[in-house]
C-alpha cells in the first residue's frame, strides 16, 4: 500500500509558529472516514539552529478532525466529528507532557473558530440533524442560537460574527442577534472573511468570489479553473488573498483574481499575524521582502513511514 499525506487547516501567528491538521491515507483509495488518519501537527522555531523550523506530530486519530483554531494565548482547539473538542492548554517538554483536555459535545462537529481562548465557537449537526452552534467561555460549552442554515465557515471580526453556508447563505450576528445578508449566488460557500463591517469577502463552489458588506454581497469574480471551488479567503497587509486547492494562490486586484502562485494547493489562510498559508504539502509564509518560504514538507510522511493506517 502506498500512502499519501496532505495538510488541510492551519492557525497561528506565522508559518514558523503554528499548529495545523494533516491527513494520511491510501493513495489509491483516497481519504476515507474512520479508515484513514488525521493528525495535529506543529511548526516551531528550532532554538538550536537559527532560521530553521521544526515540525512535530502531536497526536493522531482515525476520527475525522474537522477544524483547528489557535488562540493568541497559544491554546489550541480542534473540532472532531465524533463530538469532541480537543483543547491544548499548554505544551510540555515533549509530546507526552502536552496538556490536552477533551470537551465532549453532543453534536457531529464540522469546525471551530474564536476570538480568544475564552471566546470560541464550534458548530455542526445535532442528533436530530438540526444545525447547532456552541460557545466556549473559558469554563463551559453551551449551545447558543445560530443562523437559519447549517454553518460551513465562521469568522469573528470586532463585535460581529459572520457565518456562511450552502446555497449562497451568509448571516451576521450583532447585539440584536442573527440577520441574513443577501447574496446574488446559489453556490455553496466555503469561507467567509470580514476585514470590517463594510468590507466582507466570501468564496465557494464554481470559483465564486463575493465582495460586499453587512447589507449584501455580490459576485465580483470567478477563479481561473472552470467549475472548481475556491477554498479560503483573507485580507492581510492590504492584500486580499484567495486560495483554491486546484487553482493556486490568488490575489484580488479590485477587478479580477490574479494568479500569484500557481503551484500552491491552498486549503486554508490565517491573516491575524504574518500570513499563514496551509498548502497541501507545506505551511507557507511570506517575509518582509515578499519572498515565500515553507516548512513541514513531508513531515508526516517521514514520521509515519510505512506504518499501517491506525498502527500507532
């Protein structure tokens, strides 16, 4: 059996200092739930070698890890489709000393996002197939009202919380609760990002790229691959970046999406510190001179070698 690995979600202040999710699966069969592996990984600076980056595999499971978010404090939250949020409180001297806590939630979880370590959301489907949203306040998880659709992507910006879902659904929550934001597409959306209440972006199926504000979003462009979904969008240092797994890394120039790095298979973007680009084979960042750098290449493949799937 030949194995393939891929990275699919990342969060942190820089590509040298971040946590991310990885998959390992049979190259022929592809990724299969509960047969393949999901891993929580970490990049960190090598104190013994200036400029080098170490990559660690923290833990693996055959559950489906659906999302990862790292708080500014360094705490990490990982959503698990088995109805668990894995919460990393602190790193120890080695992986076995890491302080992980598991928070059970009666829900099939599809993602996690937050503002701070005591202000985190996770979402998914409850047992009755009802969309559900939960909030962590630092002590407890509790279910809170969500929008009137199943959430695919969530983004917190200031006091507002934005959600996107299927068939072009977008909503925003303020002190008065959730309100639908009109869009002019029926495509399933994959990611929403709010730079401010007056500057909101979303991407989705059919290469859809939407621009707008809390009064509405409109289709502004499509990605270069016909019929291919865009996966991620974020604004960093004045530039709007868009990731497409099969379309590379693009940037919005105000009129069209321009292909910046055609070889990148981008799955996720984090723009809170330096730009962190989660690419299928590497975690990538950009320095002050505009040069692109990566870390973590083949790290999981080298760590697991020829071990059978699920053979820990």
